[in-house]
């Protein structure tokens, strides 16, 4: 499969701390790639480097072989890479539809139609059409996460970076959000990199999984292979657990 998005030895240092340490990552066209790891592993920092909100200390980020690293975040969005955030922060004084229109206005110029038409289309897709005129505060957490997804989709992305979209909601809502993510890939033809702590979601959605620990990539493979890898068990549970795990 054709590589769409890649990082090459990308690193980010904060003083003496290397939050991301020489990470190579490749996302194929049409793929859902899971990124997992314990707290503090560098996952969200990696997203910030890809999205342009942080500049790499070294290494580079590429989209279709063209360098993204060094571009400001708004130009990365217009190039076709957009992220969601773990803590959703919609514009509280704008309606649900107006929030999505912001994404449409600032998104890729290749997208057709006006901002309102694109917002209406995305809201219907995300299951929020009946809430279009309401304020975000009227939505549940799952609804606000759908809004975050809708605002990102309105930019007409080629790559979506999803930061814990499923975490924190009840099991029924988690299943519905997982189904929506799969539809984004299948129906909207958007390739996805997702950080997620909800392991059933990672296992069911991801084509491949990359594992980070202390800023480094320690494993990569199918979800089933990765969760049984000794180095992954050690990162999550400690060395004793890894040594006790069955082969």
C-alpha cells in the first residue's frame, strides 16, 4: 500500500527530556493505525509534531513525500492533516453548526461547496443534524466528541489524528463512536491515526498498532501480535509481568 503520512526519526526535546525520541511511523492510504503506550510515552507530543503545533527538534514529517515539519498548524490543516484533542473544547458561544463551519472555513481549499453546506453534510454524517442550532453545552460528552470529529471532518482532511476520541464514554457510546470512526475511513476515505487507551477499540479498529514507551517506538504489528509482545507487557505492567507471560 502507498504510504500517505510518515515521520522519519522525529524527535522533540524539552530541556533535558526527550519526549519523542527518533520515531519512525508510516500510515498507508486507507489505513487505521493505532498508537498506544503508557501515560507519558510521548503519544500526544507525537501528534503535536505531526499537526504542526510543535516543531521537531530533529527529524521530519512527510505527507505524500512532501515535508510538513516546519509549517504552521493552519498550513498543515490545509495540506490535509487535522487532529482532534483529548479534552474537547468547542467554541461555547457558537452553535453546533457554527462550530463545524469554523472547520469548513479554515480547512482545505480543495473541498467543494460553501462552509454552511459542508457543515450540514458533516453534521448529518456525524449524527448531529438535529442539534445544529444548539450550543455545545447542551451535548453529552459523547455528543461533544462527535462535534470534535465533525469539526475536523469539515476541513476535508486526508489524514485524521484522533486523540482518545472514545475514552471516557459509556460502552454503548463507545461502540457508536467506533462505528463512526470506521465509517469515516470507509465512506469518507480518510486515513486515520488514533491514540486510544480503550483497548477493545484499538483491537477492533486498527489495521496495525505502534507502541511507544519513553518517547521511543518499542513495537509495531497487528493488534493481536503487539499486545502479546513481551516488551509491550513490560512497558504496561513491569518486567516481572513480561517474564511471567506465556510465549
